[in-house]
C-alpha cells in the first residue's frame, strides 16, 4: 500500500491515464460506495427520486409526505420476481446463516448457457450501477473521453464528468437510434462509447449492425459499453455474441426490469476477461463476491425461465398497446416504444403535466432537458394503466 492507502497498481494506473494525485480519493470514494458515490448516483437518479419514495430515501433526501398510490415513472416491473425464482429465493433465505456456497457459480453457469458465452466472461454484480461506473472510471480519464447519445441514461455521463473526463453528447437519429458514426466523429479518441438499447428514455432500439460498425471503426484501446437493461422486454437480438467473439465490448444487464428484482439488486456483465480484469483493481473482487444469496439464486433461476419471460413480455405489450391506443385516439404524440416505457409529447411543459397527474395520485416519469414537453411513462399493471388512461381523459390531455 502507498501513503494514500491505495495499492501501487491502483495509483500507477491512474497516473498513467492522466489523473493527478489529488484526484485519487475522489476516484476511490466513487467505487468504494462512499460519499462520492452517493453524490454522483444522487445526481444521476434525481429522476427516480422524484417518482419513487424508496429511491428518494436512498438518495438521502427526506421522503415525500404525499406518496402516490400509482408509480409509473421509474421503469420498474409492475410485479415481483418470476414465481419459480421467488420460491428459490425464499428457500435461500432459510440458509442465510451460511456464507455463499455454489450459488455464485450456479448463476454464472446459468447466464453462460443462456447467453452462449464462456463462463469466464460472466461476472455478477449487486445491480448495474457499480459495473457501469467502474467501466467509465477504468476506460475514461482526463485524456480519454466518454461519448453518449442525448438523451440517454444519465449515470455514465454523471460519472464521466465527476472524474473529469470529456463527455460528448450526440443527438439521436431521426428514428431515435444511436448515431454511431456521429458518436465516433464527436470524439475519435474516446475511451468509452456508451450505447443503451433499448435506449432510456426513448424505448428505441439501436441495431446490432450499428454496434458492429462502431466496434470495427473505434480507436484502439477503447471499448463499447452496451447497456441492455430492457432487452428482455424488447425481445430483440442482443450483443452477447459480440462478447463471445472477443470484441472490445462490455455487455451490461440488470435484473431490475422484466425480472422484477429492482429491490434485490442483481446484474451481470459479459466481456472478454481481460477487459473486466482492468476494472477489478478498484476493489472489484469484493464487489462481485459479496452478494446476497437470495438475490443470486433468484437471478440464476430467472434466467432460465424462457416461457415465463415471453409470457411477461407479452403481458406488458398487451397493456402497453392498449394504452397507446387511447393516445392515438386522442391524437397525443409519442415515440413508438419497444420496452416497458414510452415517451409522450404533451405539447406543453411536462413538469405541469406531471404535477397534474400527481394530484390524481399517479406519479409519472420526468422529462429530459432536451425535450421539456415530453414525459417518460412506465408501463404498469393493467389496472395501473387503466388509471393512467382515466387521468388522461379527466385532465383533457
């Protein structure tokens, strides 16, 4: 250990990539889940804190006095884990007096089999925020930037700005895909090109052909971070095959969406082992091994429920299509979605519409700075979306 309390390897890596010694504590605090991590995550998840009382408390803010009855703004699943997974997790609780046995390895084997990647390429995590932040810290720096779409999920750029990396924002294409050629042109020497597909908040797909083009043309030493949080709801081709082909890509998945495990904190990365090995110098081994057994077991069983995954996806699509039919009838514009959320253009300030829904006991999602008249709506249960539709009519939207 050095005088700063960090390993020599840790310090040498940061210095080589252009960080000053004064920035060491800042970087370490971010990945050690200290005050810095809370600060960055709090900024990135301000949207969630505004729509979900649990997230508000997690951000350190006082919970709202008036809690809405219906929450369709945080892109959570409307129900809990798939039944076989929930039962397996409950059984795991009964053995909670023991440290982890084979559960972690069982999870890795299940993911590897389903995704057709080598087991050595799979790493489990307690939610996707840690690995996402870890990748940005590892591959971005004051000398190598981060390129993102605008709008997209905010955590990656929040981390990038926190560590002093250049963050380049590139508008989506006319059909709301990531414009990969423009992303490369925006920073030809970036460290990370972040692609979220289906994109949050637009619920739109960037084709794998575009991802392949970016991988073939990006600068040496950079990586593509492919965030597929909502892919199970979309039911489209995924990027795991690119990891299996040893491309410079890290594929990120969460269990917080279709699998209904947002409160259980489970995620995984798939990548060539050497790519993730670089991220592990920042206490990564502790982060990936210190996982609650019930969450790991629940995740492993969830992965293999192909029929139930398809059934839950179909249920969401049915409810979503029924909701969109009302918007069509009322001539309310929206971006055609592929996942469990959609963006609605109210043609007036979204913050006022959000307040109106809140008065009806319904918390919808927020708007993004680039689109102040557009709100993100999560597809809830059939009854929740019936309430949303009734409010749309009542508010004469």
